[in-house]
C-alpha cells in the first residue's frame, strides 16, 4: 500500500478530517460552516468533541468512536448572562469504507449509544436532545442517485400521524444528482471529496480551504500523520502475519486429513476457505 503525502489528503480522509475538527481555533468554525451548508440554515455557534469515544453499556458490548460529536449552542435571549444552552447533537461521519448493507444498523447503534450518554438518571424523557447522525459517503447507499437521503421514524400504517422521536439520519452521497440538491451543498461535498484549489467556489469553501492549508502546513500535524501511518503499517503487517499463520495451520490439517484437493480449492476460493477455517476451529 503506497503512502500518500499529507498534502494529497482530502477531507474524506479520516486523518485530515480529525485534525481539522480537533485543531484549536479551527474545529468549531469548520463544523459550524459544514453544518450550516448541510442543513441549509445558519448555525450560530457549536461546541465539538473530536473523536468522542462512547463505551458500550457493559464491558462486553461494542463501543464506538464518533468522528465529530457536535452540539449546537443557542443563547438565552432573556438572560443577561447570555447563558449557553445545548440544543441539538450532531455526529458527522465521513466514511470511505464501503459498507452499504450494514450502514443503517451501524447508525442505529450509534444513536442508541449516544442517547445512553445524553439522558441522566431521573431526567424526564421529554428533555432528551435531538440527535442527527450525518454520514458523508463516496458511494450511493440506497442506489437512487440522490445526494441527500433523510431518514426518520414514522407510523407505517398512516404517514400523516405526527411522530417525532428527535432522531434523524442524513446520508450524503457526494456524487448524487437526483432531488435537485442546492449548489452550495453540491460544491461543499465535491470539495470534501477532492479538497483542491480547483473546487473552491464560494466564500465558505474558501474559508475551509484556508483551514485545510493551515493544518497541512502544521509541523505537529505532519508528525502525527507519520506516526499514524507507522501504526497502520504495523497493524497491516500483524494482520498479514496472522492470516498467513492461519492458512499454514489449515493446510497442515488438510494434509493430515488427506484433503489436498480442498487445500487447492481453498487457495482459489476465499468463501470456501472461510468455511474450512470454521470447520477446523481456526
């Protein structure tokens, strides 16, 4: 796997997105502009927690890492102290990994764990904050060529029944065309996928591009990128070594069982190989 230079990364790349979100003086404004464009309304102020980790309910349950955990902040106009009140909670997730089949269940699990952190013991359910999960994808999750898929729970028997549980999932397909998406969103998603000078088309994208340039020139970011690459390479190497070890163990068992034909077939058929791994408990 060839290493890409830091300056070649786009905002769809997890490393650059995380550095943007976590950089002091940049992260909150970056997320504010991004949310304002996606939601097509002005967001005045946000508070962010980059890569917030949400543990499972118990030690045996799967936890999650949120790419950008964002709380929208509104000011109490009545209070002279200008008290900040957190209203909606957003989870923004650029995702380069193709996982079309499991994506809806993934977002379902994300919401469940986010909700478990938002409601304190003894608090009325009516005080639960709205949760909006935003997935930015380079592939079409539902094969309808739409740029925006907004999913909310509803009454199946009668869609006119009012049902608002405060949960919304927005799937953004960067290359979508159906549904006549607005130019600002189209241009923003195009820039996120390919973060170059050529794709700077308005003031908001220009501001974000300035942030991207600043982050990429930061020496500390360069060091972090080098370390992250080394970690990925180590994990990749360990995975290859472990995989080779499993294959060798399988081949020995097949030879002992005089099943050389199965050994040859397994080398060509990954699905068959996985069945053999399961058969021999490897």
